[in-house]
């Protein structure tokens, strides 16, 4: 049997050698990044996952090897042997870790030749994302993406080490399971053995990890794939990875402390940053009042201000009528931005329209007076009250949204974030964490005319609010908590319901009667009735967290083989049509959906 590597055994990676290694005989292996012929001497940048080393082919050392090197092209895969030498003073490269040395080659083996790549293997690539996804194995050779994947590896190592040191047990849960209503649409998997019946891919291991607590495992974790068949965006994929954990005999603060310790370990391992704990906490109600969103970005001000009481009797009937009909009027003071042009204001108006705002009113505060089409509707007293409430000064511009509370908060909350970007108020090197707590347990779905769980049906209500489940369900607060980083939710969890009776009561509130509850959740209700400890947990979106750590705009850049926004894999061309024989085995007939 021929040994492909021959007598070549790699001694170093391509970013390891320094001037302290001069005169050492070394063996390197990797890909040709660039090849340059300088008057007979050939220079090659050899690349592996660690970085680049310059290697040199000199005809005076070996004419035969030099001739062989003349045939090298980008992305050829090589094994080389040679001696580490110092670079000439005029060829030192302080921008490279290996910029003080090069390797004079006396042995060359070409393991693999490569056709011209679809795009240059470098960070400043001009190829479209679709081309890069089609040739993902080439894209992953680029330093930026490669480093993202290596950072992800570091993060998962930090998670495993931290949780193992804190007594957690890594337990796998099934991928083929029962479809249960948890918010998003399930991916269904047909059963060949039980024709006409289907498994579902789990949206999360929620019920299984609760069963593990009932089984007495005390502390569970898993870095696990989850699946949701939903519309995609930059921070969403059909299959995503969760850092999932559950603990017995805990309350909210204990779960938060464990989670903070884990996040601190990740930041230290990946970025060498020491986070300060404990993280701040803010209630859901306060977050909505001040920032309009339940995932507030605390890196800048621009807080929302409720002015409903000031304008409820104003001559501006748009505001007054909204308040009269139970709506909300809020404002943002963009300090020092009275120079905004009408075009810029129109762009912001269009921006808020995406969030269903019917309009964006504004007032510019000038030295000579207030400027706006709506100023004439306010009395001097109302203007003075607005000035004090909003801390208005010459040079400011204030924006207003008047609508039902959900729309007002969402539109102005998103406008706040957009203004911060446009005004460059956000530092990319700042990490602001906050816990959002005391969420409502339920929300009302106007389309389906029923209550829905804001998080999931297994979240425990506050003890003092349980009685309100019958009389005023929307007033019930939950024992849920989300961890928000720079305006993005990176993790969420809750203390769970550990009483079968209370669980049935919450399911009944959601319009799930006893028959349906037993059909969908009978195994959980039976388990809860078998002696369940108080328990709670949390799950972190690993992809979303790594997107923030790597300062990427899309989670596709921190996943090795992601899907497009249409949930397709351009590399493997999945999904694809199934063979007729496969469909027959599954007793499935595919019919076209009528337009």
C-alpha cells in the first residue's frame, strides 16, 4: 500500500513559525493562496486553517522542484519540506504573524490539483451570497468565515466545560417526536412503518427536559438542533442550534446566575473579555414603556415618552381620538436633529409604516419657534407641558406615533433603533446585557379569537396571579425571563408549571379542553402527576449569539452549511423531489396545490 504522504509528516501549522524557528527543518501542508514568480525565484503563500506562511522555491536549491513549482496554481493542495530562514530586511511583513520568516523548500508533493475557483479565497470577496452558498466549501476557506466557525467551536467548548463543572448532565433527546402546539409550524416526517402517521422534528426539547427533571436528573443540558417551519430572515434558520438547560429546585435568580456564568465563560474564551455580573434587570412593562420593545438596546438613549395625558383633549383630533379609543400617543426626542430634511423625515415615515403605523407626526424645535404642520393645534399650555416632559430645546426634532398600544410601541421602538443607527449612537465594541422579566403569561389573538401563551404553555404564572386566570387572564404575569444583548434576544426561559392541576388550568385558558390536552400532552400531565420537582430552565440561540460575537449581520455567516431565506440549500440542492418508490413506501401521493 502506497503512503500518500511519503516521508512527509506535518511538523507545524502555517501560522506557527517565528524567527525563533530559523534553521529548523519543517514540514507544512495546505493550500496555495497566491503564487508569485520573481525573476526565477517562486514565492507561494501557503494557507491552512491557522493562517499563512510564505514558502520559497529557489532553482539553486533544487532545479527539479523549482520546475514543479512553476505548475502550481491557486488552491492546489501541497505538502512541502524545507528550512526556516529569515526574510531579507526589505521583505519583512509586520502585518503577518509569520512575516519575519519564510521556508526554503527542498521537497514538494502535490496532493491535489484544483480548477479555477468560483471566487477568490479572501475576505474581500465580490461574489454574491448565492454563489458563495453554492460553493460553501470554498467560502469556508475564507479567513472570515473560517474564524467564525472556529470561534463557534471555542464557544461550545466553553459551554460544555462550564456546565460540566457546575454539575450538569449532557443528555440527548429525540429528533423524531410528537407534534405539539408550541407556536411555530412543525416539520413533519412521514412514518413508513406506521403509514399515514407522522413524526415532528422538535421546535425545542422543552417537554423532554421537563420529563428529565421529573425523572430526577436535577441538572440537564444539551447543545441541540431545533426545527421550525417558519418564514426566514437574517437571524432565523429552519434548523438552528440551542444551548438548552433545565434545573430542579430553583427559582428565577438561580437560573439567571448560572446563565450569566456561562455567558461570561463564552465571552472570556472567544473574545478574552471579562464581563461584569450580575446583569441588569428590567420588567417587561418598564421595557415597553421606555423602549417600546421587549428586547431593549441599552447602548443609547432616545427613550420613548408617553404623552397621552397631555394630548387627550388637544385640538389635534388625530391624537385626541386615539387616546379616547384606548390608544397610546408616544414621542421620541431626537436631540440636535432639527436639521433633518423633509426627505429624511419621509424616509422615517415610510420606515414606521412597515410596523403598521398610520403616520409619523413631527415637530422641529427652532430658535424662532416650533415648526410643524401640527403645531397650530396645540395651546401654549400644552406646548409648555410637552417642552418639559420631552426636555425640548432648540435644535431638537420630536417624532410622534398615535395608535393602539402594540402598534405605537413597536413602530416607535423600531424607529428608536433606526435613529440610533443613522445618528451613529451605537458602539460596536459595547456589550449591554439586560434581563427582561415579568412578562404577561398570555396574549389575545384577534384573528383566532383566543388566548395564546406569550412564551409557551408550560410557563408558570406568578403565584399571586393564579386566581386571575379565571377572572382576568391578560393581567396574569409569568415567571419568564429573557436575556437581551444589544437589543437582540439571545436566550429565554422560565420557571415551569410543576402541578398537573395548574397545567390543565393554563391549557384550558388557551382553549385546549381536557380531551385535546390528554391527546397532545397526556404524557406530560401523567408525568406531572407522578411527583414533579419545582424546576426551570433557559435556552440560548447559539447561532444568534455567535452572530453578535463575530459582529456579523446574518446568522448564515456563523453556520457551516446554512439555508437561504427560502429554506433551500444551494450546495446540495435540498429540498428535492422524492423518488416514486420512496413515496409509495410511505403511502404518500404528491398533488399540486391549486393557485
